[in-house]
C-alpha cells in the first residue's frame, strides 16, 4: 500500500547501496535509480551524493529519511489494523534472529505461523546476537530473537525459551571417557568455539569470569561463525566444543556426537525476544504471542 518510491529511498538510505537495495526489494538496480530520481524530482532536491565508491545522504536526504521511517511505520500499522477488522491478518514482519535461534529454533515456529497467516509477509536476517541488536537500533528489523545474556538499556527483552550449553565431542575420537570433567581439565582441552559477538561465547565468558578465568586460560584452537561449522570441525579433529544442546540433537541421536558432563558447571541461558524500548508494534507483538502459545501447547 505504501509509496514504493519512498520505500525504495528508505531501503537505499538504510543499506547505503543501490545494489543492496535492489537485492532487498527484488527489483533491478536501474529501477531503484529511477524511483530515487522520481522522488528527487518531486521534492526538488538531491537526496544522495556520491563520495568515491560510496553514497551519503544530503541534508535533504537526512530529513526525508526521518519522515520516511515514521510514514512506513504508520503504513505497517494501518495494514495490520485494517486486516484485523477483516479477520484476515496481513502486513510485513521483519525479523532478525541469532544464528542458533534461526537455524534450530525458529523454523518450526515460522512454518506454523506462515501456514496460519499466509498474508503476513515475513522476512528474516540471520546474524549473531550483537548484530541483531544493532539492526534493531537502526530499525532494519521490527523484532529480534537473541541468545546473549547481556542486556542493552535501549532494548526490552522478553524470555521465551530456556537453553543450555554443553561440552561436546565426536563419538569416534574416544576422548575424555572419565566424567565429569573438572574446570581444571577443561582449561587444557583443545576447543573450537563460536565467534566474538555470539551469545554462546558471551555466556561462556561470563561463566569464566565468575571463576576468575578468561578465554585466554582455555586452549582455543579456532573460533568459527556457525554451529554447523563447529560440528563438522570436531568430527574431523580430536577436540571439543561448547554449544547449545539444541544444535546437536540429531547428531547425538545418531551416535555421531556425545555430550561430556562438566563438574559443577551448568551453563544455562534464556532465549529472548528483543525490541526497542517502548510499546512494541502490533504485528511483532502478535508474533511473540503466537510463539509463546505454540511453545506452551507442547510443554
């Protein structure tokens, strides 16, 4: 329903690239350029200026971006409110989820949600928790789902699922048969861990600080950007990892990986919704209630 030229401008301004905007909007780059030129002609001022290989907003562009943000939010609210009256929910929901949640938790909820409400257009970006929080502040997404235990004062967090981190290795390596493994033994075990900015690594770092230790006290061989990469790595190399129990369910059931018990070490955390402080929009709020309802139905 919204003015597509305004949406195109806002996408370019947010992503900082005509090419990325074309990919995000599923149109050609010449079409993006055409929409921007039409908007500039109507307003009588340039909205972007080129700085080498990059583009920057002009003074007029900064003003238009601020107004476009409010206008597009109003359009989304309007679509949702009208569709509610028609008993046919519709609109656009922009989600961002941390890697673990997007790969191992969210697909089941999304499949059910899309079947129930096909008129709601859902988009999802998949990054670590720190980047998802940044996307919320830049209003690239409406709702985040994160796994980190730290809390940003500008965001509101609503827990929706419990999670646990466990020490895991490949079954065929026959490592550390004597359990549970003490913290002293853990510091000498070759480890592959998630990357900086991930919620998984943050939980481990906080636990180590409580014990008077840091990551430097561990024998970390490599940091990898996904749980899938870690699972492949530890099946080839004689080492261990600390990952969410939710990421290894299939491999443990198949006998490919096994969990090693840790002595006096329980790494619990909560998976949470995150949104900007203040009242959450109707569609993100509706999605949160849906996820909670589905989870409660199976617990």
